[in-house]
């Protein structure tokens, strides 16, 4: 299974051998949402929302929770 490093935390991220450019994967270590930007070798970049902020699986701001204020 191909791997690449998470641009957020540098941990190895395993990518399905059948992945395509534009697919989104998650880092198991930090929860960052990553987009496949290159295939040979596998290259990953942080997926961003419309505001340019990185997306993480532990981002609960869409539910009204903002941990920056706690």
C-alpha cells in the first residue's frame, strides 16, 4: 500500500493503491483531511474549505463549537 507523509504532522499516511488524483484521505494521527495531488510518487496536501482554513476530522466548528475560546 503506497504511503506519503502528512503535511500537518509528518506521520505516514497509507493511501489505497487504487486512489486517484483529487481523492481525499484522512491522517489517522492528527485527523487532517488530505487531498491527493500527485500519484507517482504519492503527494498529499491539506484540504481547505472556502476560507482557506485546513479541514480536520476533529473540527467541530460547524456545530457551533469553537475550541479557540476555551
